[in-house]
C-alpha cells in the first residue's frame, strides 16, 4: 500500500484547516511540514508556532522536515509543538548520531535527510539509529521543482542498505503523477507530494489518482 505524505508547503494557508481536512478525508495518515530558515535554504517558511496550531487541526502523523542550520538547537521547540517525526539534514548537522539518539530518547521518530548530491553511504554509520530516511529528489528550498532522475539510484541503494531494519524511507521533491510510479518502484515507502497534489482543482481526486497511478 502506497503512503503519500502531503507537503503543506503547497497547500493554501488562507484555509489550512480545510486543506488538511480534505487530504485526511481522502486517506492521508501523515503530513509533511517544511521548515525553512532563510540560511540553510534561502526561503523562510514557518516554525513551531504554526506547527502547534496544525497539531490541533489533525490526528495525522506530523513529519517535520527541518531545512535549517544547527537543527539540534531547535529540537525541543519542534517536539513541544507536536511533531511525531523530526527530520534534520545531514549536511546541517554537527553530530548526526548524537542528534538522532536525542530525538529518539525524547519520544519522537528520528529522521535524517540527504540532499541529491550527498553520498548515500554517509548513512551507513547511522543506520542502526535512524527511524526515517528522507531522500531528497530536488535540492531543498522550494516546492514545484523538477524531479532529479539520478536520485532513483540512491533510492535503490537506500533500500539495499536498510536490509530488514525497521526504517521508513521517504522521497521528497518533484513527485507527481508523472514520476510517482518510478519512485515507488524503487522499493521506498513514502512519497512527499506538494505541488503535484495541491495544484489540482480537486485535491481529493488527485490524492486517489496518485495512489492508483
Ligand atoms: C522542498 C521541500 C518539499 C517540497 C515538495 O524543499 O522539502 O517537501 O514541499 O514539493 P513538491 O512536491 O512540489 O516538489
Ligand atoms: Zn520537505
């Protein structure tokens, strides 16, 4: 069964509660929250203040994707805001192993993201401490970018490296009706979909189309 995690970055924040209800009613069990700090990536989005209110709108599993420098300094705020999984970038982390352990010991799933040009083998020393591995299929920073096809190999490598460990592998960026089949064919578990979902006039139907593509 495919798992699609809608990225609220492409939802309409004028009525975010309504868009959340639409995707939840359509069958979404996870939501993807893109936090950008204007430093690690040029754009600035939202932080724990907004996530706290999103938490009150939904019972979905909230995966918070931190595209921020020095992520560990903010972990406590994102835990308190109600995140179920916290994903930080290996490229931004001072001590990924310790940071993964800190998240787990504080009751959230520990996630790590890899940029398209980061070697997948960097995950090997961390593999027994990761709950969620996010393969970026675009360079982080904004929604609506084109899928980078060379990351398909990295997805297959991630599935191999995981072996039978209880790790969820997600793919983030440029996943839409044209690319979703190839992405799931690699054996990964979750696709993040932003513009490919929320740009539709009928979000609920699009969610089903993505599931059944
Ligand atoms: C990119 C973000 C993604 C983004 C995905 O920096 O991490 O989660 O919202 O958007 P789409 O699906 O439009 O590529
Ligand atoms: Zn993301």
